[in-house]
C-alpha cells in the first residue's frame, strides 16, 4: 500500500497525466518534425555531465542552478543538465567539429533546475530546440527566428509576437561612458525593472540620459529604431543597431503578419548571448513560449539557436488537442485479427476482458466515443438509437 | 474581441483607492455605473474603452495579480511591490500619489534608555517581513519578524515586541501610541506596474496607457 506522504512529490516536480502527457509528446513530435524538414538533424546528449566540462563553457550563474551529485565510482562531481544548448556547444566543439558548416542540429529532452521563480515554480522542464552552428551573417538569425515562429504556428499558437534584444548593447554603452563596475551593476538592475525613476535618483558619476531614451524606445520596432538611430553612439553600439535592423528587415519580409517589438534593456536570461536575443510570446500564454539568440560555442564558433520550454506551450495547447476521438471499445469476444484491422485503420482500441452488462456504460467509463458493435464501429449516439 | 486580448487593470483597495480612481478618471477611462455602487458585490468592471476592464483587489495583492499575468497593468504601493519582489514586474512610472515612508519605530521609553545600543537581535512586528529581514541583514542585525496585518503600532505597548516596521504618512499614529521613528528604510510612492509578457504582447495598448498616465503626472510637456 502507498501511504499518503509517499505519493507527495518534491517541490517543483509533477506528474503529467494522460491528456497533458499526450499533448506534450505530440507537441514535441510536431516541433522536431518541423525542425527536421528545414535540415536540422537530431542529437541526444546525456542527462549528466562532468562538472569540469560544463564549467569550462559558460558563466557561473547557470552552474549555480544545477543539481549536483558525486559519482560513487570516481568521486568526481557530476551535474544534472540545466540547459541542453551548452551540451550542443560541447558536441559541436568536439565530436562534430569536422562536419561541414553551417551545421544544423535539433534536440529535445528534460532539464533540471535548482532554483525557481515565484511565478514559475517548476524545476523540471522539457526543452525542445535547434541550433545553427558556424554562420556569422544575420541570415542565420533570420532563418532561426522564422523557423521558430513557423514551428509554433504549426502547433496552433495564435498571435505570436517576437521581442528582439541586444544583450551586449547596454554593456557597450556602459563601457563607452566609462561607468565604474559598481554603478554599472546598479544601472543594469534598474533597467531590468524598467524603473526609470530609481535610475534617475541614483547619484552617479556620469549622466544617464541615454538610458532614459533606451527605456522609452521599448515597443514596436519602427518607432524604436527611429529613436535609437537618433542617439549618439560609439561605433560598437552603432554596429549593433545596424545589425538588429538587418535582422528585423529579414524577418519582416518572411513573416509580414507577425508583431515585432524591440527592448534593448532586456538582459534577463540572455547572460551568455553575444549577438541578438529574441523571445516569442502569445497573449494566450501568461509567460514567454521560447527564447533564443546568438552565442559563441566552446570553440568560439558563431552559433544561433532557439529553445522552447514545453510548460508554457502545454498550458495553451492542452485544451486544443483532440486525443480520444478515435478510441473504440471492443467487447471481450473480439478477435485479435479484428482488433488489429481496426488499429491498422487508425482506431485506438480498448478491449474488455469480461462480458459486459452494458456496453454503453462501459464505453463511457473507459472514455471511448465509439464501440465495436456487430463487427462495425458505431458512435455512442448511433448505438443508443440501435439499442432503443 | 477575445478575452485574452483585453487589458485587465488592477486597482488597489484601501489607502490609495480614491487617488487611483482620480487618475483613472483623468485618463478618460470611465468605469460602468456599478463601480460607484458601494453595495455592489462585483469585482470586475467594464469601461467605456472596450479593450480595458477594471478589477478592484486588496492592495497587497496587486503585485501578485500583475506578476502572474492575471492582470496586465496595475497601481500598487512601492511597499507592496518591494515586499513581494517579483522579477516579472516592470515599474515604468511613479504616479506620485500616496506618498509616505517606511520606517523603523520603537517605543519612546526604550529609545531614551538605550537609544545608542546596537542590538544583534531584534523582535520586529510588521506587515513587511521580507523588506524588514533584508534591511536588518544589511545593518548586521538578526530580525525575528512577527507578521501582523494591522494595528502594528499597538504591538510594542502590549509587549509583543520592542520594534516595528511600518509605513508612516504624518507620524501622528506613532506619536499617539508612544512610538518614535528610529530610522527611515525607504521613501514610498505609488507606481504603475506592468506585467513583462503583457508589455510585449500588447505593446501598443500598454504603451498608450503609460503615456497617458505620464502626461497626467508630469503635464503635457513630458
């Protein structure tokens, strides 16, 4: 017997049951299929990595967010992966380093995170995505963003919008204005909250007018680019603006009906990105659906990729899936051959082991909308009429 | 229009409700009649703008509703925003209403006796245990917070604690209960808060609202 406290799961973990689990597997299959059609080949990295191999490739922040354990065999510290992108970076820098570039890879798997946020308490996520390795030009960004949007459209996400950011932009300006490190960190924090007032209140060594302009530029792209183009920027920041403009024009051509916004103060979750960063939203989902951007691999190759975390997508799609519509209840005297024929025709068969008292009641109890009656599939409605 | 495309605007009940409603009216968002009926049990109200619905909720819950995206935009006191500390919130505008400060206060007698003594441990009654804990940590004091939901000023005189952390507008309540302000933690104002996702999915409508409120607060020139 299972005791009550034995069925309680640790904080941040949950079972996906029947409908949700089905919806998730269907979503993942559809996404991967769509990535594959655009030439992305699938890889499957393991759940666990050596602490050393993950530490080498990335910033500390993600490292802190990993479950760790000791390998009883070697006494080495192992990490449970918190992000598959890092594993792809390791793979393309080692085993697949000799394959022709650009290299297109896709993946799907579960990841674990130690810390959670108040609004997103989950600690296990399914991460499904793809990476384009070894292409420097903005065309790679455009391909990745367009494929991300198309893939979400395929699974019926309504009114997708894209938010573009440049995680290195603020840094370039802070460097240019020569703010001391401590002040830079404070400015970053207030920019993240879009808290202009507190930013203005800070007694800083330099003027902060430029950040006010950046915060006020957040929104639809055309207006934002006009504002940003009017800024006096150093060449590094100016190049970034030209680059985001190229990407925007590219996407606009391919996806004329998608809303695109710019927010150059956005940094959250883009800590290891080196070029453009982008986030996909739908007003139906309360949180972002997926995130991607440009980064350097462990071998310093140019890479750009995109990941969907299935939890947000699942919340808006679970209601859309029609899953049990082809479930058919078979009486216990149905032969194996009859059942197999039905399955070959696309039916989902549920067979009874005992003779039934009321086939209609049983069909409802087993959530079947059809019954195999007199060697024919009948809907419950049809059957009711026959039995009357 | 689909329901998910509407803007849900959260207004705080209590201390800042009247001033918030003033701002809403000035921005030419006119709620349905029921809104002014004190006997109404309704919590959600339509407005003359079919894109916007108003909800009235407990002031300390406004940041929560907005952080989770249940409401897209809201008016909330900085005290409640700081206490909850959600990272999903943007604070694009100070509305300059409901201005007060968050202070540490102690009973007059105690302050006279050992006012300069820096304790390593304090028992503090407050509505804001998170802010209190953070602040006391910063000054190297371990704070044992007792969470109260009202009548904080009464706690020291009845021996519940020596110290309180609460918001103060005029200081009259402190005085009347034999307390003195020891230290200001921060100034408090009222902010327009916006959900991170809403700003990105409904950028035109939300930016429009922010601009409108900014005009009311700063005048047309801004």
